[in-house]
């Protein structure tokens, strides 16, 4: 075991604090990664504060990890020392179910994917995430960060990027399609960039017009305030795909009214509270109400290559580890443009 410095939540809702954790020795197919940057995802806050249910403590959050390989196991073939790599929301899965074999490891039915943190690995050990100096991961759950992407702006792509890319690809966002992105935050701003790069006509639906200039610069063609009732009248029946990135409960019936016939409303934000739905909102117009998780490893690599090809990463605010607790509060207040990234050299 190797001792490394990390930031952990000692208990639910407690401030994160500097501590040390143990990383396993490099096994046959493992890579040791010197973490350079770790994004702060709203999921980290949900889990550290048990908003999604009982969690494992102490917890080291972080599943948007970018770094450099510093050691490889004797059986590793995909990576070498010095490679620029990333780790997202999972570090293992059963590898044997139909979904795993199809490259859909995120939907593993053989026990579920093993989360990068707040989970228990096959070895019975608790997983600890990216708010740390180093991490050891099986090479099959590591992706390569293209040279065209700086590590700091690449880190949030490991969750926010793939979480928006996967559904946009699955529901065929592209030329001739009208896509609305609900919320211009950590996920939403990358969703706008990706949908635009895919060739879709993009509209941002946000509570206010406060970030309109940003939305248009990121690739949106239109920007509307959902606090204005006229928005829902004007845009009725407009969209092929609506991607909801917000973690607050929405009035689903109102948003479903914005879809064209056969349109899809896809949730990637995960509110802590249940939401209500009148089923006539989907029956009329043969509409789809859907959800989407992250993507598989192969699709995550595809997403990184796509972002590098189109010359963009996340819009970030780089912070030191001592600012994590303040950053959590700012995320909750929607006061970040658009993703906090921890410089892990400050841990």
C-alpha cells in the first residue's frame, strides 16, 4: 500500500479536510496515475452530503481525473509511463454481462459498475476518488487524453463531457435537429459545445438571461428564460431533443410540451427529490421521457477525441485544494463559470 495525501469528507455534510489515504500496490494490469487536476462535479456534493442516500465515509470525492502515468503493471499493454490519461466515474465492472461486453460498462448488470469513489471494489476495499495526489486503476478503465487537450480543461470531460455526449449521440443530435439544453452550468455548458459541434441547432433554456452572452459564445443559436411564461408558449413543439442538466426538480409537463412529435426529453441531472408527471404529456405526440448515465470506456475515449478534434474542453475556474469547501457552496449557488477544477499539486 502507498500512502498519499487527499481531501476527504469525514462524515455526511462535514467540511472536507486534508488527510491521508492508502492506495493499493500496482497489480498486473494496473496503472499508477499522478493526478494533476480533478474537477468538482455536483455529484460530489450530492454524495458527500448524502443527498442521494446513505454513503461511505470517510469519502474522497472526485471522478473527473486527469494526470500522468508514473508506473504500469507487468501485464499492461495500453499505457506507458508518461502517458496523459483520464479516469471518469467508474474503475471496474463485471466485464462479463451483455452490457459490459457491448461497451456499456456504465450499465453493468453483473453487480453494477464500481464507482471511482463511494463504492466497494471487487477486492472488498473502499474506492477513493480524485481529490488526491495519486490513484491506481485497472488499465481497462483508463482513457487517453489527446495531446490537443490541456489536462486542466480535459478533467471535467471525464464526467460532464461524457454525460452529455452519450445521450446526444444516442438520440442522434446533428444537422437538421433542434436541441435544447436546460441549464447552463457544469454539464450544460459542455452539452451546448458538443451539440453545436455535432451540427445541431442549439437553444439554451435557463432560469434567467444572466448567462445569455456566454451561451451564445459557447455555440447556442438561441437563449430563453424559463422564468418567463411566454417562453413555453413561443417554443411549444419546437425541439427534437431536450437535454436537462439541472439537479433541481422541473415541471416536466411544461418541458415536454416543447417537444416535437417523437421528441425526447433526456435527464442527465439527478434531483434528490421525486418529480411528478401527467402521462398525457408523453402520450400526446408519442414523446419519450428518458434518462442517461455516463458512457462506456470506448465512448468516453471517442468523446475526448471528438472534443480535441473540435478544439474545446471545459470552461474552468482553477482552485487550490484549500478552496474546495468554498467551491461546494458556490456550486450550490450557481456561482461558477463553469466548472471548478482542483490543482492537485496544492493537496
